[in-house]
């Protein structure tokens, strides 16, 4: 009888995606043949907002008390160095997930740590590159302080700079401890942008603040004056369906098309529907991709051949709904396929049209170091975990 592989799963709180962990685990099991489901057991460990102390204590508990074989879950790259020594000292391995709020390190981290990222920063880089080519200099990046603390805005601005931009305004809304950060405050900023005659606005807001931004932007009248470019999260179905009553048109970038008719995407949706009876989101997709590579290594997991599992995870690639994926952070880490989209609403229905293929940044590029150096916020919680 095969011994169960115990996977300790670090589970942060997210008011924006409260089902993030169940969705990911559903995706994982959807990729694994049912007869092997009992081979893998998930042990969730709550970590609040995912700060250094909470993550470190949770990892220690999972390794020392629960005796897990694999550490997994949502971990920020800012916290990663704190947990690697314990994982390595116990001769364990980790497969960690993130939205892509930070770009990975461009240097060696660990032979025992693997990652699956949604790579949102890559969509930001592609949007910045495209925005300059399309609209020229003097764009404005607009964000509240929370979203501004990640690499997303840095990646956008570096993309524009690489395309040839020499001027860009960066506006961070001042934080108020109570009340909305957007309503009743942002119209003054919109007036400044109108006076400055920005060539475009790039908005980086999440959750309710994203909804409030759309409403305030619509009221400002700027929709007929200045092109609006929004983050991938702001262009998600979860957000757009709540603002479909507004007469707006804007641009964004997508790294996974839910409605794609590609066989791999149709199979993904069918497997998730058969196993969990739910509509998949990008967290489900992250879990499914991990499940695909684990399914390939089932003989090794049954034998608990950890050296071979580590070796294979360094080189294995899978073809999933968003293209080629790999799991080891080095210069060969797979870059995403990015679609630049125009988004509008017709009779409260969302319409998305792909207008161009976006440019991703290779994982050995010198811009990595530049983006890392200019980010000093130290935000430790994973993006959208608020």
C-alpha cells in the first residue's frame, strides 16, 4: 500500500477571493486521475495576511508537527528567504503559488523550491510596452498605496521605458485610515490628469476600490478624453460583471482566455466541472497546472523517490490552458502568452476583443535587477490577500 503524500498548504485570508484555496485544490485534483486522489492529502494551515512571522510559524508547524512531505500554498517572494532554510534542513521540498505581484529573484534560490505563478507582473510589463507604442509619452500610473507597493506598477513603467518612453507620471493616493480611499477623493486627481493632458491612464486597484474607481472614472467624463488601461485583475470577470452597467471602453491584458476553444482549455473546464461542479478561475488554473505535473510523476511519488522528483520538477514542462508552464525559477522559466484586449459593454454584456499580442520579459533580463531595486515597500502579504 502506498503511503499518502502529505502536502501542507499555507492559506492566507482574502476578502477578494475567499475561495482561493478551495479553488486551487479543486484544480489540482481535477488534473489527477481519480484512482490516485488518495495518494495526495492537503493539510491547510491558516496564515492570516501572509506576513513573515505567520508564514514562518506555519511552516515550522507543518514540518515539525504535521510531518508534511511538501510545503505548498500562497507565499510572497518577500517572505520566501525566511522559510527556505527550514525546508532544506528537513530535506523537504516546496511548491508555492503566487499571483505575480512581484517578479521572481534573478539569482539562485534553492534546489528544493518550485513555483507556479500567474505572472501578473508580466501582463503589466506588456501593457506598459504597448501603451507607449500606442499612445506615446506622458502617461499616468494611478494606484492606491496598497497596490503601489508591489512590482506591478514598476513592471508597467519599465515596459513603457523599454519601448522608448522618457516621461511618465506616477500618482499614489494618500492613505486614509478610515473610509474609502477612492470615493470623494479621486476627482481632484482626475482634474490634475485632465490639466496635465496625460496621454493615457493606467489604473491599478483591487477589490471594492476597483469598482469605486470605475464608477468615479465614469462620472469624471474622462472616458471620452483619455484612454484608460487597467490591470488584469481589474479586467477579471468577477470585477467586470459588477460594472457592466457603465458605458465604458478600456484596455487590458489577458494571460488566460476562459472562453478559448483550444482543446486543452475545454478539457480543463470539463475536468473541473466533473470533479467540483464549478466554474474555474485563475486559482483553479494554478492548481490544475500543478496537478498536471504531479500526475506525470505519480510513479515517483508512489516510490517516494524525492531526489528524482526534484530532478524532474527542474526540467518538466506542461501544456496547459495558458500555454507552456514550468516550475523551477531559472532563466528557462516559461514566459506567458499575453493578449492585449479592448474591453467594452453592450447591453450590460462584457465584450473583449484581442487587438495585439503582448511582449513578455525573459527571465534573465537586466531589467529584473532594476525593478527589484526600485521597490522598497516590503509588502509581505500576497497580492489580493487583504
